[in-house]
């Protein structure tokens, strides 16, 4: 396979260490993080187990009220083998990680390969709770890619990164998940999504199709008596959530050879310049205005819209008066409305504002889109470790050792923080809101006309999807109250564009549904919203039955109902 840049690492997972939960089962996945015997030098099996557990916790709500394992979903023991390697898209500076799980009970009659890409910027197991949970128990092989992002963090001070088995290694000693092409000891922590200089998002579809190629090749290796595995004799279903969903839709538009038999995209971060909005556009807008807009009294009862952080939001409203942007709550809210935001999406986005995720996205994506290396990020941002007093320090050995298993690919998190150069002279508006000046600079990259702004918008344009083939079964699911990737900016626009061009996708716009199933455990949050994963599993099941048994693909759109303070039931999901 000419696209591989490393040897293939093959491992067996049976007994107390299976494919789907690394032997933890549902109870273990719900529990405390799987420990390391030596926190400074965890073993590859320990790292894998914890990476899988964190990946489950990141996109599934496994709590007692949401019904995972009872109302929907399951975590059976699935023995089998894994194959992983580093692969490279033509022209890319850095590799992406590909991984294939092949169950011992692979269904030789169905011959199915599920191919997926991680949500967000997560590591390679990032979609296991979606693609793995559906495919592995049904005897499908599952191929994954981190799509040029992931948690293979590189520490510039010690010149160490992540090897193929997840352990730390020094640059030059072995092939690394990511190594920046130039850095100094003071450059901080380098992260592939932000610092590869590849604009990986523009290649997400190619990453996914390359993972499919790797999947077929590893099936040949694992089951030679059934080889060759080809797109003509193997059913290939693409599925992804959020950024993974965008990778699926990119791949669908690039699949000129007809490899994909069906595609399911859940809450996709899909971009159409003609009728949608780019994540960077609305994230930098929301990061500036939403703190003020959420002070409006209509959000008084919204979970996480009220709390100690409101003082920071009030400082934002004051600080905006020093700019030409809408400042007060009413003005900021009205402006968001005129650009397509709904109250329902803003209400859900209170969690994003409270956790400072808009700024986190903008910092990482601005660097990716401008193709900036570590130490060269727009606005002088960098990623660092901090001590208890907040001072910048070098990361410790135990922190570095856990990054591959614990980090989500975008700081802050796993002991990595966003560092922003500030001084009294640089602060705009209220000194109680020192982040405002940096966020204004990040917004300027979208609306400005300097070289960095032009480069950023050129990179965003390169991420636009193209039309899939007319006969590809395509299923899109999106929560109407998604406050991170609002459907109005993404799926609504994409589906309308497909239909205008003769496409006939299945589209489920779901009431009482938002972006993060893992947020449903927050106080008051799960009362209002139902999880997304049950609908993704339902769509995959119907696609599976269509491809295997020829069943028709025209189900009714579900009618979800909030569960309130009680436990979720099938009636709340409203699947007919």
C-alpha cells in the first residue's frame, strides 16, 4: 500500500481485552478512568483501554437516565484483531492514523466494512461509540481515521511525540503521529490539527476513502480464505458524527469510483459557500456576541446560562461598547438573529459559551486554515502547560504520557491550555474580559483583507463539499436545537442544495435534540433533550437491512419528546 508511511501494527484482542470496550464492558466504560500501573510510562494496552473509554465518554451519555444498553445500544464482548498504521494523503506534510477492527465473527456472507472518521479533532477511536458499536456486533469490519487531527501531541521542549502504539518517543527514534517541521524548546505544545500546515479539513473525505482502502487490505490479511476484498464484493457504509459527518459528505462527493454503498452523516459540520455558513464564521461571531446575548432574560431558565461566569459575560457587554459591534444583550441577540441564529440554538450554545469552546475552536482552526506552524499561530496564541498558580511551565512526564489517551485534539484539556499574549495596552474594553482583544483578532481573519485573512478564507473554501453520485443512499440526521453546528448553517443548506440538484437524501431534522450526547448528564440538560445516537443506530440498521435484504429506505421522521426528570424510554425517542 503505497500510501502507508509506517509498518502495520497488528494486535489480538480477546478475553479481558476485546475490540469494542477493551474489556471494560458497559459498566467499566461508565466508571472511573482506567488506571495506569506506572503513570509516567503506561503500556500500549493501558493506553488503548483508556483511549477507548474516553472516546465512549466523549460522544455517548452512559448515565443511568438516558437508557444506553437498555432503551438503545449495547456493549457486547467482541473478540478480534486490530490493524493500524500511519498513512499519508498525496501532498500532505503529516500522516493520519488509520485503524481497522476485524471481529473474529466477521460475517462472510454479508461482507460489510463500516468506514468512519472521528468527531471533532479526536483520536482514532473517536467514533467507536457510533461505528464500532453498530458494526462490530453485526460481524462488520470497522475502519477508522483521525482525519489528520487526533491526540498525538508533540512536546517541543523535550522533542517527544506519540509512536504508533500510543507511547511517548523522541523525535528521530521512530515514526511519530506528528512532528512539526520547525520548532524551538519555547514553542510550547504542537498539535497536528493546528500545526501540521496541511489544512487537514480540506482532505477529510480523502482520509476517509483512504481508510476504506486500508480496511479492504487488512481484510485480505485477516481473512485470506475470503480474499480478495474489493468494493465490488464488499458492502462499504460510511458513517460519521459532527466533523466525522463532514468527512462522510466530503467522501461522498469524491467517490468517483463508487466505493461507498451508503452514507450516514449525523450533525455534520458540512460547508457550502453558496448557501451555508462556515464553522469559523459563526464560531468567531458567537464567541464575541453570545456572552452578551445570553444575558437577555429569555435565557434565565436555560441550563448553564446562569452562574458565576455571568460576571465575565457582563464584562463582554461592556467591552463591546469600545468596538463597532452590537454591545448590549438586546442588540447582540438581534444581530445573531439576523444572521440565522435561533433562540433554540443559542440556548443550547450556552454550554459552549460557558466552557469557552468558541474561542478554543477559533484558536485551533485559525492556525489550521492559515497553515501556521507551531510558534507561528495567528494572534501569538500557543498551547502550554500551567502550574497551579497559572504560570506557564513545561508539561510533566505523567501529563505527556496520558495525552494520547486523554486529549481530544483541541485545547484546553488534558493539562494543555491556550496561552495568549496580553498586556494592559492590548486589552480592549473592560479589563475583566482580557480575551476580547484576541477574539476580535480571530474574527478579523474572517472579515479582514490582509494576507492571513485571505489565506484563511481560501482554506475554508477548499473544504466545501461536492455533489455525490445520484444513486448513493444518503441519510442525514441533525438536531433542530444543535447550538454547536446549527442545522440552518449546515444540514438544512446541504439537503436543500442536494434536492435542487436532483438528489433525494433522507433527512431527519429532529426536535428536542442537540449536538453533544455527553452533555445530557449536565444538570437540567438531559431533561430537555433526547440523545442523537439512537437515531444514528436506527439509520444504520435500516441502511444495513436495505443493502443486505433489499428492504426499502423510506422511514417516517421520528417525533422525539423530552424525558423530563425521569428516565428515557422508547416512547421519548418517537421512532416509528
